[in-house]
C-alpha cells in the first residue's frame, strides 16, 4: 500500500517511513479521549490517515510495540473524522501482568471503551477495520490469518467521506516506538448479515 496517500493529523516529532513500514515515537501526554467517565478531554495524538468515499472496504495493519512499558501506552487503527467523532482499536499497556485489548467509539463528543484483558507480554497485534456504509467492524489477529471480532459499531457522522489509518500515543509521562507494517486495503471482508 502506498503510504504517500496518507497525511498527518498532528504530525509527531519523530517518525520514519521506510517503504511500507511506518515507525512512530510517541510523545508523553498524548491521547484521544472525550468526556465520558473521566471528565477530561484529550485530542492531541498523532494520526496518519488516508481519505476515501468507498463505502465497502477492509483495512489491515500489523502493529508492533516491543518497548511499550507505561500505563496506557497504545497504538492501533483509527478513523478520525474530527475531535468529536472517531473510533480506535488498540492494545493499551497497563502493568507487568496484563494490558487491555479494546476499542473506543466516540460519537458527538462522548467516548466509550470496551476492553478485554490480555497478557502484558503480547507485543504485536494485527487489526482489520471493515466498513459497510456508516457501520464498522474491528477485528484482531495474532497471525494475520485467523480473525476475531472485537466490535461492531456505528459512527453517526461516518456515512460519507471518511479518513482512516493508524495512531500511536502515550497518555501519561512515557514514550515508546510503534511500528506499523503489512498495511493493506482490500475488498470488504465483513460480509452482509443474512
């Protein structure tokens, strides 16, 4: 996939593109979150996306994060429309015992967070983001072959032209390097419900 089609929303201070591999080093105190529960808003994570009007597609990427080590260090897939409307799927480091594999959907300025605990020694994950008009499916995989559904969701403002891609951030006083590879755009792998 041609990464020249992607553009930055909040370009990070340190990143590298080598062919079809992107490396991003996060800055401390960067995040994507809106209002719900914690009461705060944070909208300063770097996001690398391309734009499309295609209503049916799947976007695949492998993430590697060998040196994530601090609470909430994260990287993954994203659809970022604006500060009040977006979704993300990622692994967020928690501690030496576990981390959270999950997703956040933000509609009209309110975020939710759906997670499951996985071991903290998991240091790579594949994601597949699929679109069917304004509905979306996020899946994950250990090997890029066998996929597990994480979430089916709706974006209230996600019916027309959208932007999608990857992000990385460190919400607390931390920094790590995220690696994105095996980036692919395919026909929609999320079949219609019959």
